[in-house]
C-alpha cells in the first residue's frame, strides 16, 4: 500500500483534463447539484431535511444536522455563497491541506446544530442552507490573512467584522436564539479549527507568512505597488570591472552577455570616458 505523504495533502484530489479538482471544487459541485434537485422537487418532501431540535428529539430526524446544509433555492444569494466558498475556500484549503480543510468544513456544518441540540430551550427556529458554513470559511480566511485586501482595498478582517456584525444584529433584532447560537458556534468552530490544526490564531487574526502556491484571489486583491530597484552605482574601479566583461566577451562572445551586463558595460564605458576627460 502506498504510504501517504504530507506534501500530497496539498495537491488536488484529481484532474479533469488539465483542470485541477480540489475539495472546494467538489463542495461547490455538490451544493450546485443539491440546488438543482431542490428546484425540480419544488419543496416536496424537503421539509424533512430542515434541522430543528424538536424534529430530532421528537420525530427522530437524525439526518437533518447534515442535510440542512444542502437545502438551496435558485437565487442570487446562492450564487454569491458559492463564489465565497470557491474564492476563499481554495485559499484555506491551500494553506491547511485537503484533509484538515475537509474536517474544518464538516465541523462548520455539524457543530451549530449539535450546539442547538444541547440547548433546546434557546433554539426557537430552524436551520436550512449553508450560508453560515460558508461565512465560517471566509472567517477562517480572514483569521489566516487579516490584511489581505479585497473589495475597494478593504482588508479581510474588516469585511469579516462588518458581515459578522450585521448578522449578529439581525439575530438580536429578530430575537432568534437559533441564529445567535448558530452564528456564535460557527465563529468558534472556525477559530478552534485553525488552532487545533496547529496555527495559533488571535481573535482578530494575524498575518501568516504567505499563501501556498499561486493565490487565486488576484481578481479581488489589490496588489501593492512594488518599489522600483535603484540603479546600481558604478564600481569604484571601472577598469577592473570592464576587464572582466571584456574577458567574458573574448571567451564566450558578445552574445553571452546578459541585458544587465550589457547595460553595465555601457555605464562603465561612460565612467572611463568621463574619467579621461577629467
């Protein structure tokens, strides 16, 4: 049996032609397929997939802590949720590896309903859809890369705080204990998941060294302008430096000089000419 290597965990699950297939790709495809099935069924029988504590304890619908996340209706919100999962999920998967990322995503789906089952008096509503899980993926990205610039040069940590604050105020306004507990459980799961994976993250996140591989957020991120390298000053002894270049030309030909060496040769020639004029 082939021994599993750690570096394999950062590779795609498979390939379709030349297109890599990651865990995030499979999740997006699964949610899209569930949305199509829900659209054709038109809600018939789907009510038994919605999670409620009463349904689990009284009607024994023990599958709903998992199935609720795959209840979708065709809408613009569904498209935005899939884009959030694809853009930010790929980066979290690239950093954590596919095994730990899959475990984190499963926890983001399962932990909120389990918390609601433990506190049924405060759970006065139901759960349907995976919006909270996808926000948890974005929150994990913001914890890993808090200063990543997204829309209009806004940093990821401030975007996460704004979205999280609005969601929290909506729960308070609606007096929804279910939404409040599920949202709190989602944030705690994202934070604990990163820390249990071995990355110590502060509550507002901290900047980590770099993304693994080429980032996919180049469409959203606003790159910072790079400083132009300063032109190197001519050497103190231009004759010695130009002799080295002339030796290379006599040995390998003029074509062997790089563009930088040719430019350096021109500067050294000007330095020698100015020295002779003086």
